[in-house]
C-alpha cells in the first residue's frame, strides 16, 4: 500500500467530526506552529517541502507565500480556492466532505504563516451541503479554541468564513475569484498587479487550492525535508487524483508521485482497468483543459519511456506528444467513446464559462462550439478542421486569463491526435450519427499484447 | 411588497459581519441565494431591487451579478429543478440517454417547465461529480449514478413531497 498523508485517516468512523479528528492527532500542527515556530519558519518549511500548488498551475507554494507584500497597517488575506469546476476534477470536494477538519487545520497554519486574520473559503455554490459541513467544522474548531482571538495564547487571531459562489467556472481563476468575493461579476483582473500585492479589497492576498492548504498539515508534522523525499524530483509528495470515465473504479485516490500511469490505470489499488472488458482509447490526465492523449502516448512517452504520474513526465513531449498533470482530473475514454462529441462538449463548456471580456475568447469559443456542433451533427465540411485549427490558434496567448488557452488546447490536441476521426465524421455524416469511430490505430498496446 | 422575515434578516446581518466594515457588497452572492430561496425560486426585478436596498447597493450592481452566475434563475421555474450534467465525463457514462429519458418522462425539453409547475429540466455543465456520473443536482443535493429506475424514483419522491407540503 502506498503512503497516504491526506487520506490516511479517511476510513476512521466519524473522522468528519471534531472529537474523532482530534483524538486521531488532529490540530497537532496548529499547536506546533503556534508554540514553536514563527510565521517565516512555517513558510520556510513549506518551501523546503517542494509543495507545488494543487489547483492546476503547480506554482511552488512556499515561494508564493514569500512574495506576499507586508506593508504596515494593511490587512493580509488568505483565500482558499474551493471553486472546483474543471471537468474531471472532484478531489477537493472529497476532502472537504469527508475530512473537513484537515482543511480547517491547514487553513489555520497557513493563515498564521501569511498573517491572515480573516480567511475565506470560496466554494462553488452548487456544493451547498458541503458549505454546511465546513461551517459545522469551523464552529467546532471555534468552540475548542483553535479559532478566534489569541489562539492558544499565541497572540494570533484568526477567523474563517465560507463564501459560496453561484455557478461560474471562471471564478476558479484567482482574480475572478477575488472579484466574486467582493460581490461582483467574476471578471478576471489584468495582472500585474498580482494578488500578492493587490488582492482582496486591494490588500495583499494569497489564493491557494484546498488540497494545497490541507497538505501543509503533513508538511508541518513531518518536516519539509521529509516531505520533499516523497515523489520524484520536482514532483514532491502525494497528489489527489480524481479518476472518472470508463474505468472499473472511479473515485478519488491519493498517490505518491512516483507511480506509473500504467499502474494507476490498471492496478486494483486505483482505477482497476478499463470497465466492461473494453479497450483504452484515450485519456485526459489533468482536467478538461489539458491535451488529450491517445492510448499509445499515455503509458509511454514518444521516446518510449514509461510515463509516470508526475508533473514532468505527463508533460514530456510538450503539446506535440505530451499533456499535463493539471488539476489531477483523470478522464478515461474507452473504444466506444467519440472524440468529436467529447471535444464539442468541452468547447461548449468553455463557451458557456467565458466571462466575455476578451474578444478572442468570447468569439473564439463561440466559433469552436459552432463548428464542432456542425461536425458532430453531420453538417461538417473538410475545411472546418483547418478552420478549427486556425480559430484555436488565434485564442491561445491573446487573452487576459488562461481560460482562453484552456479552451483552445483541448481542440488542438484532439485534432492533432484524432484528425482521422474528425475526417470520418465529415465524410460519413449519416453513419457517424449511428455508430462511433472506434479505435482505429490507437489500440491499447498493453491489452493488445495479451 | 416583498420582505425578508426577521429571522432571515438576522441571518443576513450575520453574513455581512463576515466581511470588513464597509464591504457589505461582498454579501451579495450569499444574500441573492437566500432571496431566490425565499421569493419563489427565481430573482424578479422586484426581488433584485429589494436586495439592493437591504445591502445598500445600486440596483444595477445587483442586476450585473444576478445575470452573470448560472445558479440565479431570472425566470420563474418549477418547484423541483432537475439540473442534469451534460459535460464530457458524464457523457462517457451515458448522460445523453438520461437526459433523453427525463425529457420523455416529463414531456419537456431542457429549459422548460411542466404544465403543473412541478418540474423544470436544465442541462448544466460539470458539477464536480464526474466519478459518480451520470448525475444531477436537485436543490441542495446531488443525485448520482443515475439510472432510469433512479430517475423514476426521484420523480415519485418529488411528487410525494409536493403533495405532502400542499
Ligand atoms: C479558468 C480557470 C479556472 C480555475 N479553477 C480553479 C479551481 O476551481 N480551483 C483551484 O484551486 N484553482 C483553479 N484555478 C487556478 C487558480 O487561478 C490559482 O492558480 C490557484 O487557485 C492557486 O492555488 P494553488 O497555487 O494552491 O494551486 C483556475 C484557473 C483558471 C485560469
Ligand atoms: S480569457 Fe475568456 S474568461 Fe478569461 S478574461 Fe478573457 S474572456 Fe474572460
Ligand atoms: S462532467 Fe458531469 S459532473 Fe463532471
């Protein structure tokens, strides 16, 4: 069994509640930092751990904290990003639902490190029942002296509030999130200034993902150096992966970042292989925004090396033959799935979620959706494929926030790897309404050999 | 004239206190959720104007926000809203068929409400439940691993609840 640092206690009955959580060693990291460490010590420890943001971009967390401006007399804010809306991603929800105190504990320690006396959890509005779970956990932590004024006699004050969004993927982007938290439309801000200098209410702010902040707890208890030893190189530690699609065991798994994609996909400890005896066609390994990989590039890189579940290995080959670890949303497609339909659904998603501020994103996502709709529903023309390529290329890099890129990449990757399937849809419009293209030459090499 | 109950006004006071002095605009999203729940499941202009007075905002500040976020209904809706996810991961698990089945069962298309005012069908984008697909949101809860049988049971459940509460 692999080592678990976040979900190690998930099987304990009642771990959702304070008493059980505390009895099993909960809140020890708060005691440790408030009694024996300075805020800078905590940041140093997180830096040493090599922890990278788990929200998708993988930016080093300790470094981010150290950028925080500290002008005298100005409050600083820590905001937890629990917007979790990237298709394929449902890991933060799992953590908040089943072990909410781990997040609260991580938030208290991280608030201390960043000097935040008022910390917000911005959670997607659809997770209504999780709002209640978190509010209960916060009340329990309050009643037991872990929050409030002068916590453990340290002189540190901290309150945590849950703030529900109202349905907008773009509010996961950190500056849109801050706008939304201020009661406005979720329009991303132009950077700079970065939130570390001018964030919530114009004050220095750190925004971190749920999993990132929860991971601070094991880092403090084991020490940054120990944590850094787990995983491979710059992919330090453990990572939550939410696995879905046509696999035997969809769910949320904590992996050490030193296992292969093959092990993750086929071993019974994790996904348990492709469901219903089907063969693997493709995989989106890091949430809908990252490039799709055909089976023959998933388990091995183009160089023939074993592909690992790490930031570096999943992106090996760049966008030509690689992808990204992203948010850890691992979506698996079997031979019966239609790549055109999937690409259309993602385009429609980004079209729906574009905030509309930049014309390349607003218009581009509309065009991608329209063209893909035509191809999917039997009205496509051969030149549409090049048009798609052209439109996605005009979005990428020309927008205020990365949503534009996130809309362009899945289309580019689908055409790059599955062009023949698009062509087949266009040349066989009627047949394409009745059946799927199947595997063509993307056969699952692993299974084919058996 | 609509008005929040004393209890709701207290709840709103509480929410405003979560934000620094003078930043009560931050309470807008949570207060709109409460308003929608209290005043018929959607946000009429009257409701939005009322929220503006409660939070001391301009009406336009409220309209801007209400029209941006997908959870706010700007038109009347049925008592039970089936918000079925239609994004890629759910498609791999047959959400297309579930949507079609609900359309047939209720005799409505996405965006429509049944004549008795009980059900509205909405197709929505990923709700963060991809591993438990196909799925839909119903009020504050998620209904996951949907099958035709489960859909039937949910419809029955809603009908029974509606009768009980009438
Ligand atoms: C369109 C878009 C959506 C995003 N959605 C999320 C999200 O739901 N959750 C999240 O943690 N980060 C999301 N991010 C990344 C955040 O902008 C930010 O990088 C992250 O919260 C930082 O936390 P981390 O360093 O701990 O990962 C999103 C980014 C973009 C561009
Ligand atoms: S890229 Fe799209 S989502 Fe991002 S700011 Fe521009 S229009 Fe809005
Ligand atoms: S795709 Fe349906 S819940 Fe994520």
